[in-house]
C-alpha cells in the first residue's frame, strides 16, 4: 500500500477534519488548520457572524509574518499558546496548538474568538484544545505510518467524544448559573451521570445544626430515586476518618481499583462502593458540602478526563450556590431597606442606574405626587448624574464612581428646589440601582 499524503484529503478521509470542526462547533468558535507554510489543511469554519472576517484574516498576506512567529514559538516549545491578535478588534483573541507527526512539526491548529463572549469561551476551552491537539498528533502519526491499532483509535475517538459531550454539558450548566433557571437541573444531572457512566451522584451539605454531620440535599440515581438507592450511599454522613475528611475539604478524594483497600471498602463505604470521586463544594470560599460520584456496579479506574470533568461540574455547582446565597442575602437586605424606606418622611425612590426605571417608590413620595411612579423612567424627573458629568474635567468626572452624590435640583413634578442625595447600591437580585432621597430646600 502506498504511503498516504498528509494533505487535505487525508485529513478528511480519516475524519480528522470532522473531529477538529466538531470541537470548534461545540465551543462556538472559529477554527482553521494550517500547514507549516500557512496553507489550509482544514478550511476555516465557525459561526456565521464574523466568519468572513476570520477567513479574510487567515488569507491576508499580512498574516504571513504573524504566522511565522506563531510557528517558531509553538514548534520550539511544543506547547499551545493563547494571545491577543492585532486585527483592529480589541476583543479578538486566538489560541494556536502544534500538531506533530512522528515527532516532526506538521501543522498549526488555530482557534479564534472575535467577541468578548467568544473570548471567554476560548479561555475556558484552551486546555481542552491543547489536549485534543496532542491526541490528534498521536492519531495522525499512527494513521500515517499505517500501524494504528483499532482499539487505540477507538479510545482516542472516545476521549474526543467525551470532551465534546462534556463541553456541551458544561455549557448547559453555565446557562443555568448565569440565567438562574433551574428547570433543566434534572436533565443536566442525567447528562452528567450518563457521560461518567456512574450509578449515583449525590450532593451533601454541612449540617450546621449537628457538628461533624452532613445532610443529603439531592441526588441522581441511574435507575431512579427510591429507598433502595438511598441505602447505597447514606454511609456518607460521618463514616470518613479525620484524615479523609481533611483530604475531601482540601482537594477531594479519588478512590478506585488502584487504591481501594478492604478496610476502606468495609469501614468507610460499608461494602457498597467499588469506585468513588468526592469533591468539596465551597460557597463564597467556605467548605459547605461535597459532591460524590459513585460506581457500585463494577471495578473501574477513573480516567483523567473523568476526574477533571467531575471536578469542573462540582466547581460550577459551587459557583451557582455562591450566587444563589448572595441573591438571598441581597433579597433579605432589600426587604429590610424597604421596611425602613416605607417609614421615612423624606421623599424617596429607587431606580435602575442603566435605564432609569423606577423599581420602588416610598409612601411619602406617592402621597406627594398623588400616584405611584414605579415603572416610569425617572430620568425625565431627575437626569442621570453620570450623563451630566460627561465632558467635564477628569477630577469632576471621578465623582460618578463614588457611592453617594449630593446636589440641588429644581424638580418640576414636585414644584420646588430639593436637596438630593443619590446613593449607589445593589437591589433585590443584585442589579445596580440608585436610591434618591429628596428633601425640600430650607
């Protein structure tokens, strides 16, 4: 059999192009693979917006010098790089990973971000991209010399599929965290459990009413919830010895076929566990619980990507719980403020600092105006302080960053000159607001 050429057709026939493009698609970023001379081995792909700009940049002669510098950097270091790029867009970033064939530099895989949102995705995907590039180097080398073993190819593909599916799941979790919509939580638990191929995922929280105890908050079971399922992991309350408890708090606990002892299996897990991962849940930096991923059905050795993914899921849950706690505290604080504001004789309202929409009006102001102005645009009544100071010298402009502003203003709707105190803070769900207190000039 003639030795294949390492060209576009080779990468397409052996699904390398498909794997690279799938990664870019799942990350919602732009991607291209170039040979050592800057010619495309896998053509530019990515989301429709800005794909034209990305294509133009790659084939722009001015890109040639930059590409030579990139190749020199990654070929020598054999490491992926992440950097800004001077293409006229301040939000642009790129990552470049080398691909080697039989130890020789072969190509550069470039992932590009055009917007701030894409830049965040690129930053999070960078380590995964570097790992995938290393995997691709191995696959292409084996394919090229015609000695690849089918089992190894299948394992490589499985790892790539795992990374792709894991990224899709993390995108779902990130959406839940950012939007606060918990309607898809059960679906995400199912996705995580299925991808890791575990029997149970359990979240235990510190029981602040019982020292040293944990309380189960929620769990997912492969075959559904029920007493039989819960009996398989209720040992988690307090059976860890002090050394293991400290290990869980600090970095987590990984137990599988390689390090499971009979004593641990019997005394800690009561004979119910064959492999387990336990990671600390931290809320605002404080240890508040643990996520456990349990394998009861078979002996297994955790893979690195499984461990990394489980930890990433736990970290994201920690972030979600931290945000939720902050919102709860903000809401409690807001209720207290409203109770105080309701009793104040001064005229007062609260508005969104971005659009001026009134989100609270106290009884004193309602009585003065004869109606409730909640929901109206308050900028018609009292303009935005920030806008008023635009164009003034820097020293004056800095005052918009202070937490309070003091000024006088004639207010048409109130028919007089008022001393106004404007305090900047956060409201019920963390939104930025201004509290305006108005008293008649003496």
